[in-house]
C-alpha cells in the first residue's frame, strides 16, 4: 500500500524539479503556485523572474495581482507603477486598482484609473457614477457636475444624483441653477425637510426671503419641534420687520425650552421695547427657576429702569451685590443710578466699596477723588492716592494733586517725596521746585532748600517772577547774599517797573558794601517814588505817645503788608507794635515774617513773647520751644518758657527750664537784667529769702525804677505774699499811676486772693485804655467766671472771638463754659444693643436756657423704644418730657432738681431727681444725689417689666499730690418690677489713678467694685442675672485732648475680673466732639460693655449722636 502512494508523488516531484532546473524563468510554475493558493511561493518565484528579466511587464502585473490577493496593497501599487498603468487593460484588475488608490487617498490616481475604466467600458454607469464622485472628491467640480447631469438623463428620479447636483451648484454658488434640483427633490419627497431647508437657504441667498420664510413654515408643519429652524424663521421675520411673527416664534421657543438661555436672551432683547411688561414677567418667572443667574438679574434690574421703576431696580441691584460681593460692575451700576437720583453720598458709598475690594478702575478713582475733594474728606483722600499708586495708576497730575494734598494737610515729609518725583519728570517746573523747597524749609532743611532753589535759578535759568522772589527772599534769610542779589538783579531786569525789587536789591548792595550800585539804584527808586519809611515810624511813635491810637494805626496802615511780607520792614512793624503793647498786631506781623523765614530768631522770640503776654500760653510755649531748639543758650528764653509751663501746670518741666536759665545766667556777665531774672526764678522756686535779698539790693541801686518795683511785687505774688506785694505796687503807682504792668499784676493779686470783683474792676479800667488787648479781655472773663457771673464771662469771650475768631484761649474757655452752662437747642439719638436679643433706641430734643448766673433750666422731650428678637417679649415704647433746674447759690455749691413724666400706652408715671455738689476747691468735689421712681433698664429685661428704682448716692472726687486722683461712690438702690418689690442693691466703688497733663492728656486707674444684692420674697430670679455678691477688680485708662477749642476726642477702655463669677468684663469708649462756627457742636459717642461691673449680659454696645446749637 505504501509503495502505491509514494511512487506517484515521487514521480510528480521529479518532474517539477526537472522543470525548475531546466526552465528557471518560466512563469508557469509561479502561476501554478498562485492557483494553488501559495501566494508567498508565487510572489517569490515572480521576484526571481524579475531579477533576471526586470523589463517583463506581464510578470510585474502578475506580481502586483498576487500582492493584491495577499492584501499587500502598497507593494502592489509600487509594482503597478513600475510596470506602467497604461499597459493594463484588465477592467476587473483596474477596478481593484482604483479601489486601492481610493483607500490610500490618492485622488489623482483614483481619477486616472476610473477614467481608463470608463473608456474601456463606456456603458458601465456605476463606474461613471464613481468617476463623478471622484471628480467631486478631487475638487474637479465642473467635471463632476457635467457627469452627474449626464447620468441624470438615464436616472431622472435618482435622489442621490439630485442631491449631488444640488450640492455642486451650491458649492459653486450657482444658487439659481440649484433651484430645479431642489424643487424636484421636494416633489419626490414632500416631507423631505432637509431639501426644504436647503431651498430656504437658497431663497435667502438670492434675496427671496419671504419665500424662504414660507419654506421654513412648511418645515415647521412637518417638524414643529425643530428649534434651529424656528429660531431662523424668527430672525428672518425680524429682518423682514414682521416683529409680531418673530416674537411669536421666540416666545414659542422660550415656552418649550425654558432652560435655554440663548432663546430667552434673544426674546427679551426683542421684547425690550415692544412688550416690556411681558418681558419683566418672563424674567421674574425665569429668576424663580434660576435665582443665582447674575446676568439675568442684571437685565431684570435694567428692565425696571427702562419702565421707570427705580425702587425695584435698586432692590434687584442690592440682591446682585449681596450674592456677588466681589463684582465691581454691580456696585458701579448702582452708584451711577444713585448719581442719577441725586444721591451723591449713596453713590460714593458704592464707589468706596469697589475701591476697598480692589475692584476699581480709573473712572471709580476719579469719582472718589472728586467726591472727597468736594466734601473735604482729606483723610480718605490721603488713603486713596497711595492705593492708586500701588495699583499702577501714576501720572504727573495725580502725583501733583497728591503732593498738594499732603502739603495742605501738613504731611510735609511725605509731600516732599512726591514733589521730588515730580521734579524728576519736570526739573524746570518752578512751582514744583518752590513747593519742595518750602517743604524742606518747614522740615528745617534750609541748606537743602537753598541748593534746590539755586539750581532752578542757575541751571534751569528760571524766568518765573514768583519763583525768583521766593528764591531771593529765602537766600537772604539764609545769609546767601550773592545768590539773593543774583535773583533780585534778574527780577529787576524782568520787571524794571517794580520798585520793591530795587529796594531789596539796594538793601543787599549795602549789606554787601557795594555802595556804588546801591546809591545808583537808590537814586532810581527816589526818582520814581520819593520818601523814606523811617518818617512813618517816627510819626506813628508820636501818635502813640499822645495816646492817639486811631491815627497811629492809620499811619501804620499805609505800609503795604504784602510788600512787607518776610522783609526787615515787616519786622520793624512788628517790633513797633510789640514794644507798645499791641500784641495782637505784633503776632500777625511775626507770623507774616515767619512764612518766608521760619527760623528767624527775632521774629520767633517776639512771636512767642507776644503770645505769652496776650494770654495765649499754649501757642507761646510752642514758639519758644522752637526758639530754644534753635538758640539753646538764651537764658531769658528759658526763663520765659518756665513761666509758660507754670501757666499750664507743668511744674516739673518749668523747674527744669528755670534751672537751665540759672545755669546760663551763671556764665553771663553780671548785669541788672540777669539779677532780675535770677530773682524771679527764686520766687518760682519758693525761696523767699533769696528773692527779698536780691530785689532789695537792686532797688537800693535803682530806687525809682518802676519796672524793677513791679518785678519785685510780681515775685512776691508768686510767693503768695500778697500784702507785701501790695506795698511795692503802691510805690510803683506813686511813680507811674497808669502803669499797665502794675495794674495787671494788681488784678492778678486780687484774683488769687479770691477778690474776683476787684480784679474785674481793674481789668475793665485797663480795657478802657487798651480796648484791643485780647489778653485783658480773657483775664476779665476768667475773673467774671470765678466770681460766679458765668453769663458775663461768656459775653466777654464772645467779644474776643467776634474780632479774633481764631483766638485759641477764648475758644477753649467758651467751649468748656458751654459744657457746664449753656443756652442751646440740641437733638440726640442713641442706639443700644445688648446681646443678640435686646435693642434700645432713644430720641431726645433738649432746650437749655441760662440767662442768669443763679438759674439754669433744661427742658427735655423724647422717646425710648425697646425691642427684642425674643418672641416672648413684645417691644415697648416710652414717651417722656421733663426738666432739670440747676442753680449756683455760691461759687462752691451747685444744686440740681429734675422731674420727668414717662408714658407707655395708657400707663404713665412721674420720676424725680435731685443733686447737690460742693466744691472745696476747683478740682475736689463732694456730691449727694437721690432718684425717686426712676426708670430702671439695666439690664434691659427690666424695661419690659416696667422696671423702676429708688436710689441714694454719694460721690467724692479728690485730686491728691502729683496728679493722683481718687474717686469713691456709695449707692443704695431699690428695684421694682410691675410695681412689685424685686430687690435691693448696695454698690460701692473705689477708683485711684494717675493723670499726666501733657497733650494729649493721659490717665490710668485701678478700680474696685463691690455689689451686695438681696432679692425680694416674690422676685423671679430668672428675669435677670444679678449675683447676690460680686467683687470686680478693674484696670483702665483714658486718652483725651481738646484741639484748638474746636475738636475734642476721648478714648477709654478697661479690663475687669470678677472672682465671684469667674468672668472677665471688657469696656471701651470712643468720643468725638467738634464745634463749628463757635455755635454748632457735633458729638458722637460709642461704648461697649460695662465699666468695672457685671450687669446682665456684658456684651452691650451703645452709639450716640448729638447735634447742638448755642444761641
């Protein structure tokens, strides 16, 4: 069996081997392998054949077919291209090749192959269709279109061909040619919405929009929910100005797609003018679905504005702001809305919020700058400019404005930095250079100021007249004579008609010993304006000697104060007034001179002494301190400073100044003046023996020296040896009966002895002779007040301020007087919050009248309202009216009685009070007070239970040595709720502290508070949280200052600890008071917590505003 099988196989194999060996290039064996499905062996055989016969095209074509059958298309393409496609006529093989080219993305080769197929088989419409598709694919649109048209003849109802022709015509923008095909498509398929949409698009392109709308309408009949087509139809109607149909279609879209923002936005945009109320309605419905949609709510607000409903617009804007606190646009829109409503304060509040959140732009900054400047809110402007600079908003004008603001608000160092920046930008600007020099001058940097000014004159050749004048005057004051001369020579050449420049130049020439130039220039001045100022001084002096002050002032008025500003002439005028006792005029002249030369020694000293002798000790102190810094070795100025410090109760500092003066006197030559000064210092040091020895030795040498006699008497008054002082004053009056100093010292002596009427009488006599002496008037006011006639004192102070409204001592005295005894109409508002539940509001109108020194009446009308967030306690409101009557039966005893009627609904009651205060010296007082049926609202829950209290109370205030103070209070209280007895409280306070009298005034204290409380038998202890016993230790402090008699502030705070309740209590207060035009007082007070005690809930805050008018 095995032999039968193997023999045939061996025979066939032998034949094949022989063929291979005999015919290696014969393709028949390769074909045999191919037909047997052995493609790899066939391919290998053909490759062998092509190695020997590379030009055998038939073998290469057969090889490419084998590659195709073996799915190796890339190799097949390579072999075809080597053999040449033109040599292939096998249509089936060409079809395969075209498919391969198409798969490989070879467009040109695909087209070429298909074209050959169509040529070989022209009746094959399927491949003609493929060729048309290939043309379209290869962007040969015209060939594709022609071929499709030819095919359409054979297949007139073929939808795909019609679609292709439509596509190709639209691609070539042959819109009219595409119409028949689209129409045919619609005839074949009436519900073919795609063709209808294309037809509508074509109608739109050829401007047949109404027909396009009709086609869209047909589409919507078939597909009513086709949103894009309905939207296009709506827009088409709007373009055709058929707004009703457009809105109708958009409204359909909004109703069927409520969440689609695009449809809603477009609808509301169109309906904004056509149907605004309907738009508002849709917005409101949509906001109910999307309450956090910012843009939607913003448009909602805009709709309200569109229809004139500003209230609802503002409400919506506030909602937007509340939910988008960091979005500046909403603040800005609301701000501009407030501006349109004439509400600038509300608008500015919005701008401030934007800026604080760092959301601002340039427009906001400009708005804030304009508003703050108009309202004179300089503090806010001071913060605004640096913020703008930090944010990169820097330009020359803004820096200049900021520098000017810093200068006007006396922030000189900061202003100098800004002007330095400006000079870097504009080095030749005279205004910037002057401002910077002036700032250097104010900071005491005169050398730097001089260098800066000289640079502008020399390097930048400034021709600005104001700048040159300023530079010349400043150089002169700094003893830079050559530079000052150069400035004045320049001025004289620029303005030869200005004689003042020539006068200054003459003075400088003389100082420089350049007499020829001085004489020549002086002759020119005399030719233009003859005369000499010394004549006027001599004439004025004669009038003064004759007591003809009116003519004296008339002669002095002929001097031009503008020309005299900062000059030697101005100093001469001031010295003239000072030597003759006209201190107010001397002060004005000195101030004028110091504007151009702030460290001029004679002007500074004269200004300080004039302030002192004009009873303006505080200003005098500042000036003389400055003088001492510049000229520390002037013994007499140190003595004067010591006298001023005594006047403001700074004894330690005064003694230090006196000792410095004594030390400096020790190195001075012995003269009458040094001996007198030394004796005066001994008097202040309370060394009477040395005072008497020194003065009596001097008087022995100068027995008729009236000034010396007065100095001795003054020293004795300082030692409180009034009788002995009176004897020496009598001797002075014998020599000079009308001596001014003697009369003032006599008045002072009477004042210190408590003989106030006698002191006032002398001062009135002096005022008859010297009516312009404000120091006399202030002393008279003090005497009248000390004598109990505060009404006359008030009128005297008003007379000073009517002529000299900036007189600080008069302002301060009048302010303090009005706090104690006033005629005023006032209104105040207080809001108090305790914990999170209880609130209290008070409104009061107060009328005070005080036409005599004996009685002072105050009428009070007001309302209190208590409210709570606790629903178990309803709110309660009280109306009240009452009076307080104050009286001064003597300078030491003051009494007060008062009554108040309070009503809540149908309930009312009467509360009374009384107080007596005894002053055993101006700082130490004892007072007793009583209250009957008074309102009890501490804690607040008492207010809702008709709380009442009866109280007896005593207060003791003592000022001990070295500014140590002591305060003690004892208080006994009976508390009632709803007319029933609730409990009794015994309270005691002891407070001891130290006060420092520098400005601002500072005090610190320790306080001990003790409480003992006993509840009544029917008391509900749950109503209030009061311990039966309590002991609270407290430390605290206060800071207060009265600035220029107009502005007063007070800051205070304390921390206490209760060992009984194991609780810490905090207290803080801030008070600000401002007096405007000497008649209007504005006051605000903020308090937190309780001072040194625990009552109810300790987290109490209270805010009070008070506006008073003094008539």
